[in-house]
C-alpha cells in the first residue's frame, strides 16, 4: 500500500516535473533533493516571517532558488563549473628536424 503510493509519486514526478529538456544540466537526484530542500526551507521561511523577518527573508530567497533549480533542471553554477573542468584546449606542436 505505501509502496504503491511511493511508486505513484515517482511516476508523477518523472512524467512531469523531472522530464529532461535541452537546458537540463543537473541529474534527477539533484533535482529531487533541490525540490525537497527548497520546499522545506521555503515553508520554514513562511512560518518564521513574523517572528524574525530578516532570517525568514533569507530562507525564502534560498528556498525559492533551490525550488526553481529543481523544477527547471538548470543550474548556472553547475554550468560554469562544468566549463572550467574541461581544461584548456590541446595544442599540437610541430618541430622541424634537421638531418
């Protein structure tokens, strides 16, 4: 019964939210964790908005950012990191040999 519900949620997420497109640059696991963490932080910020507005505003911004990252599947930081890890282009050096 519980496993059926989990399977139903998984199929719903894979069919709609986690469908990959040309702009996706993060994995499904990262997307799921971003959605879960973003939702938690966003709700925590909403709950604390009147007791500590400055901290709650930060939580709302971070939560929304994580939620957006998870739903869209795109992360500009990950894109920049992947560009830098490719390294420099190889250079072919040709020298003349004398006989």
